[in-house]
């Protein structure tokens, strides 16, 4: 019998699993994603004149650069939270960030206005996917309630600061490196964030129903309404195109309501509006964003087209307004903890409205430093109102519906921004009547905030503990 000697079986050393990142790094990653979302929503406003000089286009075309982003952001937020739950937060955030980064490259390389607007549609869609999944990642990284509350507060403030700082950053980049740099800035941020995400533990998947018909009718309704308002400002609201667009918006909105009433699990349950608090918060959120985005859009054009400022100078005009937003956010949380959210919501809107009314005397001959200082109450007021608005909305909704409620609130806010850009842009579409159109826009925003300030008094009173 022959004995055969065999080589010992050699096994490869086990591959070391990727070392998970710390909770703080996950927070930083989510915050960075939220930051670029907010930045791209407002930074482009100051770059619009430069884009117009490079790519051409009317005021209506420039409006679409802003509205295309906020429109898709608003519409898709309604179901993005359910998608995050269903597919896993880290997967959805990575997919959204990849699309956002790619769309940013397309924006920066756009050879004409049409491709730029198309890329902005993709950007806004990706931003909607990223927002709820980034918050879910924060919740996943901080299981302990106290630490999670602090992390979410930092996440919220970071998003607010990015939106407020957008005009300043946009102006600085446009003047120093050109408007395309606003979009190219997202590329290294996206790549670094994706690299960190690869080390984040996989998020659990949860059962969550999607509502495709409701989502489709919401997109059609918001798109047709925005198109109708922009076209009405250019060609007149009696023009066939504007009239048909607005009719389509009404029909699509009716179809949306019918869909949500009939599907088993709607993305916007209509019984949500039985709550007075939730309904008021949605209306106030719409008004707050309409005032902010509409004001930044109109004044960004005014500083450059009427006053002849450079993009960086126009951006710096917003610096006094934006510098105090973070402090106002913190003060809002403290005031809400002591007096309840109704007080900061009401006071914040009133302060912002007074700031808008003070801007009604601004024209081409007004001292520019004075104009910048008059913007300060606008930033402080909105910064003071928004955190408490979110807290009031979520405190009125059951915990298992918090994601849905947050998505609806943010969708309502972004809708306010998109429609304000469309409406205010229509008022300033003609250079000869720009200043009067700007004053009407600011007056309308101020009156709207006065109305919602009065409505905020109907919010429940929270007693001091």
C-alpha cells in the first residue's frame, strides 16, 4: 500500500471587515449632505445674472433655474421618507448623493440654459431623496435619546445655516471662480461623503408603502402651477399657455386629493388636516419659505441688475442677514422649551414682516449699507420661527408618523419657495417696472407673514414647566 503525502490545506487569512465609523463622523457625513442641499437651493440666486450673460435667456428662464430645483425637491419629499425606510437609509442616501453629485457636474458643464434646467431637475430630485435618509442615518448612529436629540439639533441648524449662507457663498464663488464653481464645489464633497458612507453599517429595511399615483399627480400639479405662474408673468395670465397650465394644475390637484382619499396607505393622509396644529404649521411653513426664497431671488437680481453690483458684493449684502441665523435657531429652541413653540413662531414671523415692510422704501438711491442692515430682521425672524415650527408639527403627530409629518412639512415649505420665485419673478420680469414689482413682492410677503402670525395665535399654548 502506497502512502501519499498531501500538502496541508492552507486557508487564506480572514479579510478584516471595514472598521465602522464613529457616530460623530456619521453625523458629519449627514450634515455635509444636508449642507450642500441647502446651499444649492439658495446660492444660485446671486449667480443668475452671470448665468444669464453666459447662457442667455429671459427672466423666465432664470426663474426656472431656481424653481426646477425647489419644485422637484418639494414634490418628491412626500414619498422620499417611505423610500428611505423601504430600501435602507444608507443605500438611499448613497444613491441620492451619487445622483446629486453627477447632476452637479452636469450643471457646471451645461452649454445652454435648457440642459442646465434639466440638470437642476435631477439635482432637486436627488436632494429630496437625500434629506430624509440623512436624518435617518443620524437617528441610527445615536440610539441614546439625549445624544440623538443633540445630534438632530445640530443637523437642523446646519441645514438652516447652509440655506441662509447660500447667497454669500454663491456671490463669492461667482465673482472669484465663475458661476460654474457653485456646482463643481459639490464634486469633492460628494466623493468624500460617499467614501465615508462605504464604512457606515447597513441600515435596516422597514415595511413602507409607496404611493406612485399620488406622487405623479403631485409632481404634475406643482409643475403645471409653477409653469403657469412663470408663463403668466411673461405673456400674461390670459395667454392660452398660462391658462391651460393653471387648469392642468387644478385638475391634477383634484386628482391628487381623490387619490389620497382612496388608496389604502396614502403618502399624505388627509386626516392629517383634521389637526388644527398640523394644518397651521403647514400654512406657516409655506409662508416662511415663500418670504425667504422670494426675497432672496428678487433682491439678488436688484443688487446686480439695478444697482450694478458684482456677484460678490451682492452676496455680501446678505451677510448681516445670514450671520445671525444660527443664533436665532438656538434662541428659538430655548424660547420654545420655556414658553412653548407658539411664542417664537409668532414673534419670529412678526419680526420678519417688519423687516420686509422696512425694505419697501429701498430703491436705486438708498444707501447700500442701510439696505443690508434692513435685511437683518428678516434673517433673525425666520431663524427664530422655523425650529419651533418643526417642533410644534412633530409634537402634534404620533411618533410612528413623524417621518411622514416631517416630509409633508418640508414639502409645503419648498412649495412656498418655488411658487414665490415664480410669482415674484413675474412681477419683476420687465426692467422698466422692476423696482415697483420688487416692492409689490416684498409687500405681499410681509402681508402673508402678518396673516400667518395671527393664525399662529391659534396654536395650542404650552405651559411653562
